[in-house]
């Protein structure tokens, strides 16, 4: 079979139909169909990459599962149903409930360990709280100076959470980009309830550059890095507001969504349930938020220290603060299993739940008493006390006192402690002859 070749420019308008075998190259003279190249997809063009390597897709929405989607389409879907709002520093700034809000905050970092007597002050112009750094902590509003700046940061956050009436704090390592130097960890101080007050911080430091502050009250009222101003902790009250913006319940809108600078999560306001819903992933919840996730188990913060014999609280109540130390507003409560350690007790070491019947005497087991040749034989006061106890808390204890040295006949006493006057009359005994 003879072959022939026809030459023409690449963008020739001649339209050669495909060959009879349905291939691009056929055996007939019009074997190639030529069309123009373009970086924009169209029915009459072959798509090629542009100078920057991109391909422009049609604006029409994809239909089939395998259709390509344009950037415009993807952007619209990402924001569908939400309204993107300002960046915030930490998730603790989101307050749930009927008084829900975004809480104003300020960012700080300890660069140089403070000296004994240095201070960190939080004020809104009406309430002023002074936290004093000390080598030995003995009183509220004192901050133990740690072995280094990170240890002292932890102690400052704890002191604010323990002693402040208006503010809380959280420690993080996710906000170092806000500082010109390496400042790990950082701390965020925020309001515990919404307020538009002129919150600010200042203090006296031996090393004036020892605590660095990033303020957000000037310029754009959000928490972007470019909106913050880093400075040394002011040595006196700056008077004007230095915390960033807050937002009260009345201005929250369904679908308002904020990114969190600390971990890049997103939270959306759910007006029906009056809660902030986490709507995108980020880092895991960490201890210190009142909730801890370990081994796929969720636990809430307890008030007792590690190794304590029992938990302080834990029935379900909704009027406890996050650490269980007092009452909170109904919309700010935390669920806890209530125990009073007299009817129900929780052993922290074993996680065992024990039901204690009030007033039920406690069995003390078996003790011994030494008989004599006297006609009126019974245990001595010391023998009763050794088995049944010597304090008022021991009233109700009972047990068996087994005779030793009985000379052939043995008497066992069923003994019961009924009082605590330190006399034989404290004890009731029934003789069992064997």
C-alpha cells in the first residue's frame, strides 16, 4: 500500500476528518483534524499549560464524580453555610451558653526569669489584680519563680487561674510567630465573661525586657500577627485598652466562623444550641481546658491532687466551675459525678466506686485479751482500745476479742464501741463461752 504525506501549518483551518478506522491517523488523505491550542478549556481547543503551569477550567460546576472542579467552585463550597470572621488567639476565647461570647485577650511571653518582688498586674481600671513573683509562694496572688522562664510561665498561668476574679490564662507553644525572638512557651490572658472594659497589663520588673507583650487594641481589631504590637511589659498603667476585641452574645450570628491562631482549628457559632462547634480539625484537645483525651477516653478535670485518696466531686450537676471549687452560672456549668465521700467514695488510685452506708458499724476483725484468775474476768481498757480505736470517729466499730491464757475454758467477747470518754463504759461486750 502506498503512503502519502500532506504538510500544512499547525493552526491550518483545513478540517480533515478521521480515517475510516476511527483513528486520528488513517489511510485516507484527510487523516488529521487540526484545532488550536489554548490554556483555557473550551470545546474547540486543545488545553495546554500556561506559562506558570496552570490550566484554566470552565466556570461551569462539575457534574460527574470524576469531573474536574475549578478554584472558584471549590472556594464557594468551602465557605458555604459559614461566614468567615476574625482570627482569634486561642479556643478558650470562645464562651458557650446564653451569655456566650468571644472573650478579649492579650498575648505574653516570659523572656527572662523574674526576680523576687517583680510584679505582673492585670486591670480594667476598676478591678486591679497584682501577681507578685516570689522565691517561696505562701499566699494568693503570689507566683513561684521556677527554675527557668518556662517553669515560671506555668506558675503564672496557674496563679491567674487560681486567684483571679475576672481573668483566666492558658499556656501554649503555638503562638511564637507573634514574637520577634524565640519565646516558648507563650501565655494568653483572657476574660472569663464578656466585657468591653479597657483591659490591660503592666508591672515592675528588674529586667525591663523580661516579659514581652503583644497588644491588639491599636489599628485593626483582630488577632492577626500584623495587627499585634510587641513591646516590653509596661512599667506603669497604660490606662487605655490593650486587650484585643471581644464580642457579646447579642451580636453573634448563626454561621459566624473564626480560625484559631494557636492550632488552626475553626469554630462556628451554633445559635440554636448556643455553643461554639469545632468545624475543622487541628491539634488535639489538651489538658488545661477542663477536658483531657487520653487513649480515646474523655475525662474532666478534678480538684484533688494526684495520689489523693478520694476525688472531691464527681450524680450529674451543672453548676460547678471547671475545677469543681464552687458554683457557676447555669450556662457555664460542667458535668461532674457528685460524691460526698460518706455515702459514695471514689478511690483515685484504683478508680473503684465504693458505697458507704451511713451509720453502719465497721467490723475491725479479731483481737486478743489476756485472762486472769479474777472472778470477774473481761478485757482491759487498753485491749478494747487496741482493737476498736481511741477516737470519736471510731464509735460504731465492732469486733471479736479472743481470750488467751484461759486455763482450759476460753471466753471470746463480741465487743462494740459506743462512746469515746476514755473509759471501760465506752465499750459494750457480750461473752461467748467455748
